[in-house]
C-alpha cells in the first residue's frame, strides 16, 4: 500500500521565529459623530449601544452643525429610514430597558421621529410589513418574525404620538422657519396623516394580523387604541383642543379646523364634537372666541353638522332630564344653554342661518328632545325681532301643509307646534301688530282648516291648541277662537297653551360645567368589610354550675332546625371557606353600586338575582325606583356577561321588565329613545325591544310575571319556614313561589309570543276552511268549528292565560308611552341622513323584531283602545313604506314580521273592518296586491320557514278578501275620489 504513494518533492525549512497565528490588535474606541453624514455612516454599520446613544444625542442637539433631523430634506429622510427600519427592530428591547429618565436613549429616538418625515416612515414600515406578511410568497417559518416586527413598530408609533400635544408639536416642527406660501402644501399632508384615517386603518389591519397569530397577542398592549376608531377620535379631539389653546397663527388655525373637518368623517362625529365643544367652550378660563374661529374655517356643510350636533349634545346633557321644564330652577339652566348657543353663533351669519333652519326645517327642531333646547335656541333667536318673526311665518306655512300633516312623524309635528307657540309669544311681546297681521293671512286660515280635517286625532288636537293659543294673544275675549273641548284644557295640551307666555333670556353658561361634573362622576364604592365579632370574655368569678332536674319535661323544647347546606362552605379545608361574602342588596342605591362593580363576580350575581324582585317590591313604596330609574336602566341595558353567570340573559331581561312595569309612563319612552339613540350592540338593542313587548303584555293583563308574586313587601309576609308553622301546607302557601323555582323566560320570548298569536288567529280560520272544503253542513255529523267548542273533544293547544278586562287607562298608556315613541322615532330615522341611524333601523334582525314588537303592543292594547284608529293608520303606513318593503325582498324573517304585523292589525280590527275599508281603502288594496305577490312567489310544501311565511300570507289574504268583498262599495268610492 505504501508503494502506491511516491513523493514528488520534499522541502525543509529552518527553525526560526514562529509567527503568531492570531495577532493582538488594539481596539479603537469609536468617536461621536460630528456631522450628519458621520451619523448616517455610524447607524449603517450596526453600532454598539454606547455609540448609538451618543449618535442619537448628537442628532437631537443641532448646535455643532445646525442640522435638524425633523426638518424635511433628503438627508433627514435617509436618517429616519435607517432609524425605523434598522435601529428600532434590533435595539428596541435594549432601548425599552433603558427608558427611564429624561435623557434616555429612547427619548432621543422618539424626539427624532416626532415629525412629518418620522410618522410617515413609521406608517410606511407598518404597511410594508403587512404586505410582506400577506404575500403568498412568504416562507412558513417567518410568521413569528412578522408578528414581532409588527408589535415593535406599533409600540414605536404609540410612543411617538400618544401624547395629547403630538399633533401640535409636529405642526410646530414642520412650520418652523417656513412662510405662508411654503406652509400651504404641508397642511394637506399633515391632514392626510392624522385626519385621513391612515393610522387607524393600518393599525387595525396590523392588530388583526397579531390577533390571528396564537403565539402573540398576549399581555397588555398599549398600542391597541391606534386601531380603535372611537379611542383614536377622542385622542384627536384632545389634540385639537391643545392646538387651539396654544398661541396660534392664521395657518395653524386653518390646519386645526381642517383636522376637525377630517375627524368628523371617522365615524364618531358626535363624540368628537362633544369633546371639542366641552374642551373649548365649557372650560373655565378659555376664550370662547377660539371655538368660533375653529368653526369659521370649516365648510358650510361641516358647520351645519357641528351646530346640529351641539344642539343634540346640549339637549341630552343638560335639558332632557328636565322634562317639560316645569321644575324649579329650570329657567337658569335654559338661560345657561342659551348663553352657550349664543357663544357658538358669535355673530356668524352662516351659523345664524343654520340655527333658523334647525328651527323651521321639516326634520329639525330637535325631534325626540324636550322643549328645553327649543326654548334655549329661540331665546337666542328672539334677540333679533326680524328673525323670530321669520320663524313664525315659516312655521305657519309648514304647520298647515297637507302633506306635512299626513306624512310627518307626530314627534316632529309636536316639536314644530312648540316652536310656533314659543316664537309667537316673543313676536307678541316685541311687535303685537306683526303677529296680528300674520294671523289674518290666508296661510294661517288654511293651516287651521287643514288641521281640523286631518285624519289623525293628535294632529287635529295640535291644530286646535295652536288656534286657541294664538287667538288669545291677538283677539278680544268675545271673538277668540274656542273649540270648547275638554281635551284642550287638560294635561299636556293645557301645558302647550302656556308656552306662549314663556320668555327666556341669554345668561351665563358657567353652571353647565359644575353640576354635571358632580353628578356624572361616580363615587368609589365603599368596600364591604366583614364585621368582626368580639371574642367571648371568660367569667371572672370562676365556674358557674347549674343543677338540672331530670324530672322536668322536655316536650316543650323545640330543637334548632338544621341549617341549609351552603356549597361555598362545604369545602373540607376550613381555610378556603369565605366568611366575607357580600349580602344581597336591600335598597336601590345598593343595587346600583353592585351593578357598577363590574370587577366583582359576587356583586354582579347578587345584583342580577335580586334586581327583578327588589325593583318590583320597591315600586310602590317610596321614591327610590322613580329617582334612580334612568340610571338603573342604563346600567342594565349596557351590562355584559363578563363572568358567564347562569341564566344571565333572562335575569337581565326580567330586571329591565321590572323597571318598565314600575314606571311605565317614563321608562316606556326612555327605552324607545334608547333603542335609536344609545350606543349599544345589536343584542342589547334587541333586548330593549323584547322588554317593551313583554312589559306591554304584562301591563295589559295578558301575562303575569312570577316575580311579581315573589316581590310582596317583607312587612306583609312571614318567612316561608315560619309561615308553615302557622298555616300548614295549605293551597295559599303554594302561591308564594320561591325565587329559586321561578321559570325563566326563553331566549326568544317575543318570537314564541308571536307564534302563539299566529296560532290563535289562524286556527279558527283553518277550521272554517276545512268546513267549506268538506261539503254542506247538513251532511256532516259535526263540523270542525263545532269541535273547537265541544268540551268532550280534547284538542292539544297551548294553554292561554286568562285575560282580564283592559281599562282605558292601560290602553292609553300603551298607546302614548310605548307605541307612539317607537313609531315616531322610526319615522324620524327613515328621514334621517345619518348612516348610523339608518343602519340601526334597517338591520334585518332588528327590523323584524321591531315590527313584531309593535304588533304585540297593538294586540296588548286591544280593540277597546280609543286611539286604535290612529295606531292602525300609523302602523299600516309604516308596514307599506317603500323602505321597509324593500328590506323584505329576499329576507324571509323581515317578510314574516311584516305579514305578522298585518295579520295582527286585521285581527284587532275584526269588528271595525267597515271603518278600515272606508278610511284606508287605498292601503287595503295595496296590501292585497303585495301579499298576493308574496304568496305567488313562495314555493312552500317543505314544512320549513318558507311554508310558515306562505301560511301567514294566506291568512292575511283571506282576511283582506273578506273585508274587500263585504265593503267593496265603500272602497270603490274612496278609490274614485
């Protein structure tokens, strides 16, 4: 083997000095850069932390070279790009650890990035990472790197702009040393960054990617607010306030006005308006003209939107809680609100014109709000005699318009009637001759005539009230208009007549801040401390011995009852047994305190289990429920199942029902307003509708809640164990059902009620149809309809609750406090231009539930309701409206709800079909054609949802055909006319 290898050559080296393989070099300490170019080279070559700190400190201090990294330029753009794309991902963990102190390295870095260039670079980096993460060519193993980079860059953006002076600082940096001409192209760029929605959209997309990654998204993330449009809008409002409070120039004022205009389109215009309005106009020590200059640079459309939003905010925050403003001290509050409105107008002709438009437009005057806001706005308008006279003239023309009377929501007509009466009073005091001339015009005569001929009773009554009130101002006693009706001299209509004597002044608005701050700031709940029992003291005189005789009888000794077992005290380890468990609330204020404590499971559970019984028990004793009804209802509607409490939805529903039953007149209107105006989810709005429907049935006597039996006042009922000793096990004790055995309502209680009503209406119709299909009655042993009434034949059907006679007071209550607020606000929402309001109304599930709720309320009111013709006309018109029927196309749930509403209307009006065909002939014929088209377009036959809808359509057609055939002549006359 060794022969195979032959050496070619051999070389011998002499033994000399051995060279070191590794040579020792002297490390040279890097020097701090002295020029921006040196800083750029240093950052490119991955410096150590000490060199990085010195470089950032050099970039912040511009004394040696006069270079400012925050000023726009090519070199500063390259430096910022290196900082965002290279330095931050590699050094972020170290920078965060050394972030304490004002001179920290992280503070220097953030200072360098607080500019237009810096924010743009951060946003561009976020967009690049998102595109890379969503690209199809990415490798599978790099997903975690994307998540890490995204979280770091989002945290960097949060630290750069989280302060409420970030926008102002960025503006000052960008505008430093620039003249007006150079600032003009800079303003659109800043508006696009902070007001255009780029930050919110990119942050929301990045956060959604992080949430999709199971390995990230854990722990506290401070940057989450960047992707939340509501929180970002509030941050933007704070920055606008700080920008207006600082010394400003003309260009700066235009910039922040443009920022407000951009922020109005982020989806939370009312929130932004409220924050800016409160921060600039309702803050002590702030010049009110700053808010006026902020509005002056807005476009006219944006000024109109802001002005109308402020009127709504003032009404909700200060005036709506005053009701009809009959409480003492309301004049001072109205004068204060008038002062705020006057400060907003501030002599601007544009805003003044919009204020007059708000008073007189067909969709204005604060529909749904109390009279207080109208009084405040008219107090400002009345400062100019010509303006208030123009208001009266426009309102009179609109007040008598036939289309307006027939189609406008009743809430809208009531608001304009109040404006007419209030403004007429001001004109009478300023210029009596002017009012007398207005009341002698043909427009006023036609208005009274058209009102008296109106189909709705409420519209006629409003015309009578307006005619009598204004005639009393200008005519003598013997020539005054007097309809001699008791309704116009009682209750609410009498209050309407008194509006012509109301005179408000523009006052100081300082009281708008103080009382609200005290009322709305919740006090910290006092913790419940368990009471400590004193330790038993040992007797000082030694032992005490007592002799007992065995001869004494022990028959009269009653042994102690064995205590009930407690699941929480059954633990074998005594250290785990809780001795500080909270007690059930006894007062309404304690119940509110428990509901506010959303961090305590015990308080939430006790509040929910106790609320239905406690509210009903306190309804007729004292004024606790009446005083705290609004606050209690607000807490219950917005309550979420944070701890997954058993039977949470039903307990919450029963609690809200208890409030409505306890205060039906006030809370029925409140819940109707909350459904349209509140900031709640779809499920929470649905619960509001269910509560209104079920409460209406309970008030009408068609259902009785078992909680009402268990809510008897404790002073009138003995405990169950003691009562058993005295009364035994008689039938009377069975009536007091303990709360633990109460049956909860099913989740879709309103749907079950609608199905039950459909069965009750269609069963007799089906029997009649079966009789007609099987031949003459003389050939039958018994007909199907006779079997329904035969006690010998047992027919399986749902047991029906006994219905008591409905008094007129209950029917009137359901009409005025339940039905009218819902339909009026729905009509207002149909005419609203706000996308949010129309989105609530036309959500398919809510629309179907809304129609079912109205049908249940009409059925609960019954045929004896005096206002039934008005209710039927309004509900029928709502069902046939183009917008509602358009939502039924392709949606069986909405179609079923519409047919159920029509069937309920026909059932309630079974005994007055002649009046229906006479007064609503066009609606009857249109309904017949529309339902026939639905019936023909459905297949049916599969016993599914489509079959149920077709069955409903058939029932409606049968009822309509009966009425049309019987009263054809009346309808032909109406159609010809």
